[in-house]
């Protein structure tokens, strides 16, 4: 659980000010300390909000007039809870800094090389590494409900649509889904991810390559084959890495949606359903659909050539094709580089050569560095998984992160009620009858 109380020294360090300035903020009503026998303690979210507003125009330590008016003092014991209009979601999960991605202080790329997806999920959820076997089984009632719903689906049903059906049906079989205690959430989260990984096909048999989620995904997305004669174990390892690297990326739009749902105590199934809304959107800025666009570009390149496939996208979009560039990593997305480095030996070598040619062309044209979308789309393409596979891997990985964010919200909800700026017709005086 996040420690939401800061000592005076910790609050001053976060704000980058001297203790005297800190108490000047208190005297002006910008901070509201809790005074105890051990000294004064400050609300972490309030300190973060002040830190953020103090960086706006007006000089360090001088919050804007708008932000000062919007800030509402914290409720005293026994009073109604404060509802914020401009919330900051406080997290201990993910940091993006200096070209790296960190999960609870651990480099995510390094974790993708040394830990399983299940281990990283447990790390995100609890801050503890599992010391022994953990039960990721799906309760029989949940599996039965989901199985009946899946049996009624058309074969053409999209992979993410299958997730949605399974979530709704499975939740109806989970009578304990509203257990929001840490231990209860861990059980539900494991079952939920296990259920989704089985919903893609082959759920009635053990995978040929192993029992982890990465094994189940490989079998489901490749049909259990060797993907063009490639090494299945290399493929499984690459899927494992992709799941780990997809697990969280701070407050991406889908994560924000899931976190908002959790802040109002939606159960874990509903939280994941909420996250799937932006994830299924057609805008790549908020969805997980960009890997599918990369898959389509790579498939087209096999028919018309790399230059024409890239050229068509440049013509249609007027900008760099999907798969290149990530503003949070000006020097290059480390997740994309990691996945691209894992493609050797997976599937038909000719497909890897095509991917490498596209990367080379991007470098020649001074495109931004390849990003995670290109890595995922290339993995799906090289393994001949079929359209949408990269999106499924991305989404299943992110669900572990959505659940981690939900756990933080359940423990310490961010209460807020956003306001709108009305720009419509103003009401006029009522006409006399």
C-alpha cells in the first residue's frame, strides 16, 4: 500500500523547497498538515498537486490562481470526504525516466530477461516476489460460465471480443468478485488472467510447450505449430518478454479508464472491461491496435515490397508510419529494441529479413527509432500468428497492470468529480406567460 503521509522533511524535498517555505504554504492554506505527537504530516496527493501547479507560469512555488481556487482543503475527521476536481493519481508501480521503464524500481527490460509474466504480475500487485508455486487456477464455476458463453460465439468473433464475453460471463460465476481485500484481489486477478489466456482456444487441453500464460498464448495464436519451422521455445520466450514489457506504462488511456473505475470500487472484472474500452478504440493514441496496423504493413510488404508499403502509409497519413517513434523515449523505445532482438530463429527467415529491411529503411529516412508496436507486430508476423495477435498479447499483458492500478485505488481511492467547461447556448430569461 502507498504511504500517503509525508513528514515535513519529505514534503519539503518533494517540493524542492526549504522548511520555511513549506510552512509558508501552510499559512496560505495551500497545504493542510495533520499534526501529531511525532510532528506534522502531509497528504502525499496534496503535495504532488502543489508540486505540479508550482511548475506552471508564475514562478516556482507560486501556484496559478486557477489551481489555488480549485484546491479544496482535506476533510477533518468526521467531516465529508474531499472530492477533487483536478486529481493526481498517485502510484508506486511504474516510472518512465531517462529512456528506461521501471516496475517498482526494477528495469522492465531486465525483468523481461529474467522473470516470468506471472512473477512480474505478482511483483506489480504486491511488491513481493513469489517464493514458491502460486495457484493460478480458474474456479470451476467461473470456467463453466465462460465456457458456455464461448461455445455460442461465431468463429469469426474477434479475439478481444472474446475477452469481453468471457469477462461478463465469468464474473457471473464468481460470487466472491467483490472481495477487495489484498488477498482476495490476488486470487481474483490470477483467476481472471488464467481465464482470459484460456479463452483464445485450446482451453480444453494443456499446451504442448508448458503451463504458463506465455505457453498458452503461443499455442493458441500459432495453433501449437512451430511457426514456419522456427524454434517454438524462442517464440514462447519472446511472447513472455512481450507480456512483461506490456504490463504497465504509467497512465496510458486504457489504464486511466481502468483506474477511474476502480476508484469507485468497480469489481476487478468490471475494471478490466472498462480498460478494454479505450483498448478497442480506433484511435491508436488510446488503443492497443497499433500492433495490428504494423502486422498489416508487414503482410502488405510481402506482396508489394517494403518501399511501396511504407510509401502508401506515408501518403495516407502524411507522417511517420506506425511502428516508429515514442515521445516518452526520445532516444528509442527500449521495449521495441528488446523484442526486435528476440526474433532470430522464430519462423521463416525471409520474414525476419523483411522486418530488418523496414527497420533499415526507417534509419535511412531518419524516422524515429522503432517502438514497441513494431516489436509486437514483427513478433506476430515472424511467427505467422495471424492478424490481431500482437494486440492480444499487448492487451493481456496490460491487464496485469490495470489490476495493479486497481489495487492501489481500492487501498486509497482518488475521489474526484471532473467538471466540464460549458460552451453552449446560455439560458436566457424565462418568457412571461
